[in-house]
């Protein structure tokens, strides 16, 4: 590795002249949101490009990781390796006038943290190392502390988050690594491994010894920080379909619920995002999307939010043994303000590294902003510590078995988890009698402690599965899945025979069977698992509620539910079962379904929801049901009329003059249907706003309320925008693009509209579009869905079609700055249909 001597990029009057010239074209700074805050440009390209991590070293210099290899385009003109640059303001003018190269070399450098001895610790995708500066101030010695052995090479989901405690302890994180197995090796040869795709955080001493996994269940803990109490904090980013990103008070032994082996949506029954599963911990609060750093200063935690163009602060309030937090934005910028690394200067100013573009590939731009605060720091010097938090700390080190067992029953999840951790460190935990545990929380706690300890739980799970408490049974299913206890499969089958399972427990049990049978596809209802659900529907004494839950989880035709059973369920007195049966029929492929759907659609005595869903099912063959659809287009029920008119759209050019006139009369009789009628018989309307006219479309959106039920039918309509071909909602659809079940939790109506109008504005890394060419002359454009164990790559196009390519056959690979989602979708919708779709997507809010 080349260790360069100090290289002054610009100095003195020459740099000052350049800086003044550049200032005339300086980028628009982010705007203060908090009173008493000012922002100035400290450095900009070409001084710095695509910055990531930042720290201030013992000399007071700002050190910034400059990425030149993150999805590097082939035509890139910049350096071919990553660098760490040192920035100094020697004149006191508030801008960098001296920039030197502290270190250069390697690829995929991620983060940097200064130590008090003058050295700095660096995280690279596959390595954690220390750089020791020489007399000249540049790095002249590199010391490896830990390294990662894995085949995965995605830039920023390996080793990333980094922090150094006041005692020299090194903390770092790993992302989901796309589920690829890894082995982490410490300086003394100690090894930790994983193949579940769970992100984790670790600690080791200053020399890389004592490598320990602190907590797991993260997606991508890219930002780590240590507060003055010595407490580790993490911001967990890239939540895909399960927002928000998370601010996490990291507890030793904590499990935060995410494992990539269950898919990347965060919505799988065996995943939790906010402590929904027993034995998992939740977040302190949600944070802005794609958080990259977390630091304590001025009595608050500061977080950079790449996607939301903000630097935010979070004021902490004790909540039991953990905290609640209230967000206070500091600065907010435009689309090109992409804050990443944060570092506080000795004078209290905050440096903010700015990626300066939505482009994930390196792009030659970059900035560093300096935020000053007019007032002196206020608030607590460290997060407040209450009696509950002190109790939790005591429990982690307790050897009193009775105390620990009693604390398992605490209603505060943080205290119960601390007791679980303390119990996991006691060999006596393995001798605790199941019958001695008097409460469900204690039984859950013992299972969690033994799971953390690594004890084989086969002897306990049968009793736990037979427990009367749903949460205890959920914990047992977790244990079976995590330990791969195949001998417990008969116990799971018996559990499925119960008619009193909660929907979550049913989903977990089905998913656990899926995993035990070796299906790592992360699908809940695939292959033989649908047969399990079908058996549940057929079970003697099965309740209509249980049938509705099972049917909701099934994918149509895998295997197909017999039509006679679907007909009977569609006639159930329970609305939930009735609607699930009709939806299943609508998505089925059995030609016999049309007879049942036609009867339901045409029966005025059936409820509106079921009739409208039945008409949606007929849209798969509008020409074959033309007479019925024309009749339903004049129905007294507005929802039925609307669905019939939507189903008729593909037939418009083939309609006879008499039938076109019939539709015009419908438009006159029912004015609210005029737009839908026009879409069937007339050319697309002129005079609508262009996709780029966001203000006009926002007025359209705000002009009237939307109907989420109608929006759902439009989402799944075969001749509409066909959102379901690439997206899933509550398990239905195709998982090519992001799962949209929880989009309303993180986005406003306006942001959802912007994503429809301009789908390429924000593209998450996992949904980047690629164009590849093979040595056989094949050209493919699509999303990289996955890599399998046979060195194959699987791509999906905009129609959802998958193509398998041998990795060794790829001769050219280019990332495209556009979305697979097509533009112009709004032009195919009426104004009301747009409102309905957005209302459907926002209903989880």
C-alpha cells in the first residue's frame, strides 16, 4: 500500500484566488431551520468529491473519506482509489485553504473515527484498520484490526458504521451483506460468522482483540456514535418497504428484528422493525431516510439524513430504561443536498459532508458545509440516566438467578431484555424448570436468554408451542427457525390445527415450515406451504375467520383452491371471508372462476365491496363478458359502474356505434362517470398537465378526496397502471420493486405523487437499473433481483419477466440513472383514479 508524503493540493494566494473565483458560482447552501444557525461553504469540488465519513483528529484537522470507487463509472476521470483528505483553515476565514492527502488506497472506504492518541480508525467494506500518522501529519503506518471474509461486494452493506469510545474501544457495524455468508476475523484470530443476512454491531479493543458481537437484527447500521455516558447509538438505514429508518439505543445482546434471509421488505412474519416479535427490541424513534451519521453534542443527538436533505437533532427523554426522542431539524437543503458524514470542530461548529447529488455512482461533485451556532451549548452534557436505566445496567451484570427471573416479567421491554442478557451469561439458566415460570413474559424471557446463550432448545419448544399464550408460542416458533430445529416440524403441524392462532402466529408458523423445508426464497406462501394453508381451510371445525386469514396469505393457483370451496366462502356471512374469496377468484387462473364472478358481480343483493372486486376479476377477459360489463356500466351502484367502465377500456376500439352510444348515455346519466366513459370511447383527453408540472398535479390531487378501496382495485387492475406487476402490498403482487405496504408511514401524499410523476428522481440502491451485455451478444436491461449459489444473476424487466444470466458471461455492466418504473402513468388515469390510488397507498398512515 502506497503511503504518500504530504501533498498540498492548493495553498496560499493561489488557493485563495481559486476559492474567490469559485465562490461566484457557489452552490446554494442548505437553509437554517433552527434559530441562531448559520451555514457557510467550507470546501467544494475539486477540493473534495463524493465525501462519506468525517472526523476531526487530535490536531484539529477535518479528515474526510473521499470515495472514488463507489459504483465508479467506466468513464470516470478521477482517482482510481479512495482517499482520506485533511482540511485546514489556516487563515480563520471559515473556509479550507489547505488540503492535504492523509491517506490514499483501497476501494470502498466507508467511515473514519479519530482516536485520542492521534491515530484514526477506518472502516472499509471488508476491513477495519488503524492509520498512525508520522511526523509530517500523513499516515505512514496501517494496522489491520479486523477483516471480513465474504464473496459479497456490494459497496455499502458490508463493514461500515464506526465509532471509538473514550476508552479506545472500537465499535463498528455490518449491513445485511445481501444475505451472503461472512466470517469476521479479529486481530488475534477470533472468528464470528453469519449466514442469515442480519446486520450487527461489534466491539473490540484498540488493538483488535476481544472481538465481540454486541447486538444484531439491523438492516444497515451505517452510523454509530458513542455518547458521554459510553452508550452506543446507531442509525439503521435502507428500510425498503418498512419505514421509518431507526434511531437505536444499542443494548448488549439486543436483537432488533431484521434478517435478510426473510426478504428485504421488513414485512415478513419472522421479521420485526419496532419490537413486534417477542424477544426483539424496538427503536427509540424513526429518523429521516438514509441516515448516515449520529453524534452527541449540545445536549442532543445529531443525525444526517441523505434522502430527506436534512441535518436533524434529537432531544432525548427517559422512557423506562430507554428513551423517547423529539426531532428538531437544524438545516434543510434542496434535492442536491445529500448530507453524509458529520464532525464537530473544537470550536463547536459542525462540519457536514455533502455527497451533492442523488447519483449513487461517484460523479465528481462534493461539498463540505460548516454550521455555526450563535448560542452556547445548552441541555444536558450527557443523556439523562434514570433509576430504570441504572437497574437495567445492574441486571446485565447480575448473578442473582431469582432477581433475573423476576425481572423477566417487567413490562418495560428494555429491563426485560437486560434480564435476558444477564440470564444468558449464567450456566444455571439451563437448569431453570419450565413449570417454575409463572407468567408468559418469564417464559418468553427464558427462551430468549437461552437462544442468546446458544443452548439447544429442542427440549423446550414443544412445551412452548403448547402454551396458552400467543406470545410464548411466537417465541417458540422464532427459536425453531433460528436454530433450524427440523425435529420440531410435527409440533408446528399440530400448532396449525389450532383455530385460535393470531394472524401473526399463523404467518410465523407457515414461514417457519417454509424455512425448515429449505425454501430460502423468503416467500411465506410458496410451494408446499400453500398446501398447509389449504389444509387449514379444509380442517374440521375451521372458523370463517381462520379461513379468511389463511386465504389472505395464499397466492392464487399455488395450488388452486377448488372452485366449490371458493364459491361457498364467497357466500359466507363474514364480510372478511367473502371479500378474500372474491379477491382470490379475481387473481386465479381457473377459467371456471368467471361463472362465479359473473354471478356475484350481477347480484344487486351482494355488498358493494364484493361486487366491485368481482368486476375487477372479469377485467381479465372483457371481450368474453362484454354484454355483462355494458349492463354493469349502468348499474345503480357507483363502485360497480366504475369497475365495469375500467374493465371495458381495452374493448373501446372494437365497440359498435350502438354500444358507444349506450356508453354516452351512461355518461349523461351519471356525470361522475364521464371521465371513465371517455377513456373507453374517445381518444386520450388533451390539455392535461405534463408530468413535469408538479404544482398542477398537486392541485388535482387536493381537489377531492380519494377512495382507498377503489385505489386498491386500480392498483391490481390488469389494464390500468398495473402496479402489482412490480410491487407488492400486504403480500400480494410481485416483489420486483419496493414493497409499498408501509409507504404511507414515511411519505406524504405529495411525495407519493412526485414518485409517480418522476420515478427516477429517487432510486434506492437495491432498485438501480442495469444494462448488461453478455459474450453471446445478449443485451438485458432490468433490476438485479438476486444472485444464486450457482454464480447466476437474475434480472427482471418492467413487465416482471425474469432472466437468468451466468455471471461469468457478463462482459459489460452499466448502471442507469433511471427507474424501471415507466413515466407517463398519470396520463393513463383519470383525475379521480389518481386520487384513489394515492389514497390507497397512504391508508397505513
